[in-house]
């Protein structure tokens, strides 16, 4: 059995056991369940889907409570106005920073950071184990931090809380290790869907960033969990899109050029934002441990100072995104807000204050987008529309450049605004920003953060772009034509003399293939007349067949125990395209590396 | 087939955990529902408080503060269209037209038939210098739906449209709108009719204006202000009999010096008007003769005082010409000649009109009876209906 590792907070993960007898003996009050247990047969697959719904509902409820807690913390700490009194702006983030740092350092070390990487680590390092203490810690510390005006958002923590809830349930149910690993992303999708009120984006994000593949076994559960959590969230907090935007129509095709410019600027700025975090985070983490108690407070103080002049740069900032989407700021103000937010978010994040990066990223994107739109409108009023659509596109663009999730970013804009007409500019702008970010920053932010935390998590971006070797990259033409089942032993002996293959392929009229070892032929010929047809002497099992488009990894599995496999075309004639052997496969891998 | 004991145990455990989860879920649901209710109640209360503060600030002509208040309110109930509308109105009042337009455009997308939104958009377009768009929004507002008091709101929108058209010198369009307003004004709404009257005066239609003032008086015949207004319109229109009626009623209700003076003037006109219908030949002759004599006196006085005070040669020569014409006519005019010849009466009255015109220019405005003689010209020219 694989050795279990410890999660980052030092909590030992209990190994799942298959023996549940002791648990049953404790369940005195549930003896009546025994007949039910006998009558209801729930396979692990079905149980997993049912569990996904339960996880979704739990996560939805948790996120609703989390959002309410953040809001109440904000009201209690900063007051009900969007621009709080100066004394509170100055003191509250710093004071709350001290409290949060104490809680994190003393009780909830795993609550540091955004939560995305911690969830990935749970999947790839800790067999799906997320301590429930982390859920509680994340809830408490993020509520205080975000509510006090630290420039962070509730989405990534919600993602981690969802994963934690899923993991706890999975452990209670004694699920297998594989299923436990899959549960963390299921919960993560549920948490994110509820936090964003955007189930499609949540599913896509988890697939793009956490698990990296469209795994059929996980997808159904992820979708179910995301939908059920979003339904719960909507039933309690309302189903309206996160942002209300004026209707958008593309006025002139030249407008797309303006959006391309936005893509370039957002790409460059997202790159700069990434660099700031990547450079300063390890510097602060390397400071003596006692400073970790003070770093969030110091960050809070600086944020408060900035907040005295620019209160919009504090907190998650959703109301201000809404204002930017309604063209309420001039382009100069929008630019100032965007840069201020980069500064405050960097301060909050690198200081180790728990909280997410999604909301600030959207904020920065909206402001930068609006600023670019306003600037372009000033100089080219005929090309550029109003500021609002640029702010809208900017959100997705900056998100794509910073988080490096281009597909999620497109759907996120659509889902959080309910506006589908904006898709075309979003796609253009996002792609440009993403490409610029990739060109000048090889490794994505979350992967760098993982490495800074001494974890080598798989990079989903790299995985996506790895060259996939296929059978067509390895197969070759047989040096002799294949034998037919109706051919005689004499014909086989004749062919064997000219062939260098260890195995001669034999085709049956039914499409079945078999192999006759060259070294066995003389012995068989000695036992049977030369005119005997091969079908009469071939008793070997049918050979697996491969197709040129199949992955070479699959071929590697099939080739076990066979010297040679036929590669058959998928078209009706089922023509032999070539043959493949283990050395051919290895040679292909060697060439690729 | 009997399931293996180990599987039964595992399933039993799973069902136990699932059941516990469902119980926990139900509990959490109740707790979350209670929290959410409290949260929404708090949000609603805060939203209302801030919106009320915004209303107060807007009423107190502090639009910038009102904008902040409404924004605070919207941060709790972002979808409240009333607060959004108020915010747009505050932004409009604060001169932040682009922002106001953006909010209104959003509201318009959701409710394109809203009268209020269309009216505000009309204001934005008006102030952004897009008159055609403004007119379109005004018309949509007039035809749109209003949450409360729709007829009053539509009338308000029409009045604003007419004002806007008048300001843009589109008098014909304005006249059509005002005619629509008048047609839809309920007969019992006197002040609305009075308002219509003023609008008709602005588009230069005193006849319809008088009709509106009279419609207003139907609802309140003793309203001295409306009586005075009706009298004034009739007076300026040269309809002195009607004016005398309204002035005398107005004086009875509110005997001010101005009204007395106006009434006296009208009565002078009526006393001296030889063309008043229903007069006998003798009375017409007498009035013509009397007016002619008064005219000559006015000319004589002006010639003696005005010619010396006026340095203008032109004025002097005008007076000379007038004196010559007067002397010529004086030779032909006497009581019997006027009585026999209606054309001569006309000729004499035309000269009186000329005398009053010229002397008022050279020797200052006419007073008392001379003013009445001057006004007779209107009667003579048939301005009144």
C-alpha cells in the first residue's frame, strides 16, 4: 500500500479502511437499517453520484453562510457605507490582520493562501485528504480578512471549503482511495459554483486547473455537485447574475481591433501582477516566523493608507465592478483603481492573508478594461464603444492572462453577467492576453506558488500542451504481407524464410487476427501435412488490434504478451495499415524525447 | 443470492453515514435559512435607509451626496430598479450624464416601456445635445407605462416635450403636442386648463388660450387670477366686451388697482368705439365725432409740445403731414356729414388711429382716453374674432 503523506498543516491523514465492522458495532441506534441495507443496493458509482449531490448541497449551504459571514464582518468592522469612515479604514484592516495572522499561525496553517493549490495538492499528494479543520479555518479567517477590507475574494476559499467538505464526507463513507481523490475536485467545483453563481465556469475551472482532464468518471459528479450547490446558493441569495450590464452590440468590426489592444495591455499587466506576487511572496515567507504574525497587519495598514484615498481598492470590490460596468468612472479613475487594486491585492496575498484572487482579478480586469476603452473612445470615438463593454471584456481578459484558464474565463464573463453578446470580443481579447502571458511567463502562477511551497504539482497547462504520441507515430510497414487463414503451412514456411519478424500475422475472414511464431513453424509443419490450412493449426488467442489514431500509451498496454500487433484502418475495408512492436513503441518515445 | 456479510456491513455503514448527512443537511438548511432571512432583512433595512437618505439629499439639492447614498443602497439591493432610477436621476442632477445614461440604458433594456425611464433618458439626450433622440424618448414616455398617477405623469411628459419643442423653435410641433394636452385634459381640472392657456399663448394661439382660461373658469368661476388672465387675453385680442366682463368679475373678486385701471381702460374703449355692434347710426356718428375731436386735441397738444422738444426733423415733418391731413379732413367732417357717410366715419377713425400712433411715438405713451383710442385701431382692423 502506498505510504500516506501528511498535509501541509501537519495533520495526519487517517488511512481509509475497508473494514467497517468496528463502526457498525458502534452504531447501536441504527440496527433497524440492516434490512434496508440488504434491500437497497447502491454501487460505488451510483453512491458517488448521490454523494456529489449531497456535497453540492453542503457546499452551497457553507458558501451561503460564508458570504453572509463576510458581509456581517464588513458591516461590523467597516460600517454600511461603501466609503467607510477614515479611522476605520486605517485601523480595521491592520487590526483584523493581526487577529487573522494569529489564527492562521496558531490553529489553521493550511488556511493560508487562496485554496486552489491546496486543493490540487489534496488531489495529487494527499489522496484527496483535506482536513476539516482547514474548512473551519478558511471560513473564519477569510470572513474576517475580507470583511475587514483586505483586498481578497471569497471564491478560492469557497473552492477549498467545498473540497474539504467533500473530503470529510468521503472519509466518513470509507470510500476507496481513487474515489476520495476524485471527491476533492467535486467539492471544489461545488464551492466555486456557489461562490460565483456560475456552475459552468466552476466545472471548467476545476477541469482546466485542478484535474486537468475531461475524465468521464469525474465529470458527471462534478457537474451534479456544481449544479446542486448553485441551486442552493440561488435559493438563498438570489439567482441574478453577479453583475448587471447594459446590452452590448458590436457596432463595427473595427471595434474588435480596440479589444485586441485591450488583450495586449491586459496580457502585459497580468504578467506584471504575476511577477510581483512570484517575487515578493517567497521573500516574505523567508522572513523569521515571528514576522508572519505581523505581515497581514502590516499589509492591512498599507491597504488602509491606500484606502483613505481609494476606498474602492479594499475588499472584494464587487460593487465597484458594477459601477465600472455602468461607465461611472472616467478612464483616468479606472486606471488608478486598477493599479491600486494590483498593489493592495499583492500586499494582501504575499503577506499570507487567507483569501482568494478571483474577485480582485476581476476587479483589476474591469478597471483596466474600462480605462483602455475610455482612452480609445477619447481618441477613436468611431471605433470604440462606451466604457462598459470594455470593462466587461477586461474582466475575462485579465483573468485569462493571470490565472491562465482561457476557456473558463470566457464562460465566466458570460455567466457572471448573463450577457452572451459579448463573447466574440472576449474570445479575441482573452486569447491575446493568454498568449502574451504564456510567452513571457513559462510557468503558470498556481504552479509557481506550488513550487514555492515545495510541492511539485502537475501543471495542467503543460499537460494540456504535451505532445500526445499516437500509434501512427510508431507503426511501420510489415516486411512481409500478412498470411490468410486459408493459406497452407507450406506458404507460411515460405514466407517465414523471407521475414525477419518473430511473429507472422494471420488474418481470418471474420476480421480476427492471430500470430504464429516463426520459431514454432517447423515444429507445427512436422506434425501436420504441408497442405494443412493455417486455420486448422492456429489455436492461439486472437490478437488485439490497434488503430493509427490511438494513443501510444494504449498501445503499450495492449502489447503486453505479444510480439507484434496489427494496426488496422478504421474505414470499412479494415485494411492493414502496418504493424507495431514493443521496440517500435519505445523507439517512438525515444524520438519524441 | 445472499450478499456477503462484509458488503452488508459496508453498505450499512454507508447508509448510516448518508442518513446522518441528510439529517445534518436538514439542520444546516434550517440554520442557513434563518441566517439568510436575517441577512436579507438587514440588507433590506440598510438599502431602505440609504435610499431614504438619498431622497432627502436629492430633495435638498445635494445630488453628489445623493449619488453616494443611492450607491450604498444599491450595494445591498443591486437590482432595485427604483433606486437605480433615483441614482440615474441624481447623476443627471449632478451633471454626470454618461453615467446616468448608462444606468438608464440598463433599466431601459429591462423595461423599454417604462415611462419614467424614457422620460429620464429624454432628459439625458436633451442635455447631451441629441434633440431627435430626446423627442423619441419623450414620445415613448408619453405612450409608456407609469406605475402611479399615469395621466398626470403623461401630462408632465407632454408639457416637458412641448417646452423642449418651443425652446428648439419647433412651434408647429409644439402646437400639435399642446393641442393633444388640451384634448386630454379633464374638464374638472381648472389649473391644468389654465396651464394649457399659457402654453397656447406661447405658441401664439390666443383664441385657444382664451378657450382654456374659460374652461378653467368653468371649474371655479370666482377665481380672480383666472378671471384676470382670461380678461387680459381677451383684451389683448381686442375682444373688449369679453374683456370687460372678465375684468369686472375679477375686480369684484379681487379689487386691485391694476385691475381697476384695466377695467376703466376697457370701458373707455367700449364707450368710444363707434364700430361696436348694436349701436344706432346716431350713436356711431356721435362716437366718431367725439373720437375725431379727441384725436385732433391730442395732435394739437403734441404739435405744440412734441415739436419743440423733439430735435428730430423727421418727427417734425411727420407731425406736419399729419396736421395737413387732419386739416383737410376737418374741412369735410361735421356731425351731419358723419351721420350720412359711413365711409367718412371710417376715414375719420383711421386718422384718429394714425394720430394716436404718431403722437405716442413722438410725445410719449398715450394715457387714459388716448390709450383707448389707440386700442380702437385693433377693433377697426378686425383682429378680434
